[in-house]
C-alpha cells in the first residue's frame, strides 16, 4: 500500500463535530485525487456489508495510458455498483466531470428503467458474455444508447467482488441504422409504386389483348367445318391456352397490387389469397378472420398482406408442410396476424447468412415492413418443428419513419 490517511484524534470542544466533518471531506477529496492519479493501489470502503478492501491494479503507467486512449468507456465497480475507476471516455459519454463520476453509484448514470433492472442485466452479461444494451444519461433529459460487457474480477484473491465494464457508445450505429432503414423504406415505397403501375398495365392492356385474341380464336374454331377437324381442334386448344394465360396474367396482376385490398379491405384480400393458395397447392389451410373494429391505415394493411404473401411463398417452396393456419385477430390497440405451418422448419437462432440464402432475405424484408408501420415481427421455428410467424401492428394510424 502506497498511501494511508487517517483522521487524527481531535480534542473535545464546541467545534469538534464541524472539525471532524471538514477533516473527512479533506480526506475524501485527497483519496479521490490519489485514485485518479494512480498514487494508491488499495481503497477501503464502508458500506452496507461493512468494511471492504478493494485493490486497484490500474496504477501501472502503461495500463493507464491504454485505458485512457480507448474510444470506449472503461469502469471498475464494487459489488454494490460503486464506481472505483472510470476513464475520461466514460466521463465524456455522461457529460460529467471525472471527479464527480468516481465514487458514485453506476445507477446514477442510467435511465430509470435500466437502473431498476441493472442487477439482472449485469448478471446476464457477466454469465453469458453478451453485450447488453442500456441508455446512459447524457445531461438533463438526454440519453445515449450504449452496450456494456461485464467481467467479474478478483485479481488478488481477496474475495471481494469487483466488476470490470466496457461501455460502447452506439449513437453513430443507431444513426446509421436509422438512415439505412429510411433508405430501405423508400426502396419499398418505390417498389410498391412500380408494382401498382405494372399491375395496371397488365390488367388494362395485356389482359385485354389476351381476351381479344381468345375471342378471335373461338370465332375461328366455330367457322371451321367438320372437314377441317384437325385445324378445328388446334383452334380450340389455342383458345383454351389463351384463356389459361389470361387467368394467370390476372393472378399475377392481383399479386402485384390487389385491387380488392383497396376496395374491400384486409379481411377480403386475406380470404382471397388463402383460397387461391389452397386451390393451387392443394394444402389444407385453415383461415380465421375476426371483423376488425375499423380499417387499418393503408400502409398497415399492405404490410400485413405482403407478410402473408411472403410467408405462404416460403411455405410452398421450402416447408414441405401438410397443414397451414392463418389467424387475424384484434387485441386491444393492435391487430395480430399469425401464420403457422407444420413443415420442416429451420433453426431460428442461426443468422440468415448461415441458412445458405434460404428464406433469409424474405424474413428480413418481413421484419423491415413490420418496423415501417411501427409493428413487431416474431418468428419461432425449429428443425422438424414447423414455423410460427406473428406480426402485430398498431390500430391507430401509423406515421412512416422520417427519412
């Protein structure tokens, strides 16, 4: 131990209490200065658990230079979450002088919600090694998003628990994510506009032309006599092929931008889509739709339709399912759409890139669409355990995220 300060014995007198308080204040101020300057390597703290002795091994010059040059906050805490050491980077994060940081509770710098759950969050990080998101107070009424990683330390075997914490500022990351999300949403809007234009062209032009050709082929077949039986059969086959082509073009047009969604609402388009899927794939599909109290905003209705569309496409291509269920319900101030299949499923804990491209982009697009209308998307799946997709969107009009 390099330095130990004790309060001297004072003679009795009327100013004895004031003298003691002044002496204690001087000792505390000198102790904090010595800790910050690396002049001591042991601190005795009296708290709820009685007197505890903490060793400070950060006094080495090289170690301090490394910690102080970091672009991340570094802290050492007692088991009671008292800050024994903090670097200048953390002080800048919380916009507080370093001398007012050391010796105070770490909870002082957290948002109220994170402060209440600090014990659970730190235990989670220390045991699993995960980086836990928190919000630091950065001035009055201002919060900064961060991530913390916690390491339990007992370097000299003293038995006294100390915690080492690295604090990473996530402000720029969140700003980049917001800009990327805004860009993604503009792309989605452009895609929907282009889909609507193509759907209108198919319906008003291509479908009309196919119908006209089909009528002409039917008229040609009717004019051919029995002596022209092979030509008559070929004309009829051509007519049937054109009719099927017209139906397929109309289906593609509806999928690009279903007019029934704009005219009749979400319930009608879900019924139409599920019926078409069941007839085409011959899968057993059970649909449950409650009557909504009011129509959702157009963006929310389109989001739910697109998510159902993507989920059914994944089921058809990848799931090898036999049964599918679709449920639309309203719970308080939110509408919930649930799609469940009994197919092969997948490991939902793996990253999309690890799935060799299967479903990855589809799931990401579903998540982005839900976020665009301030909704949430959850996916539960397991190998040979089927897949459950649940999306919730608010009933109240949703304001798109600003670019």
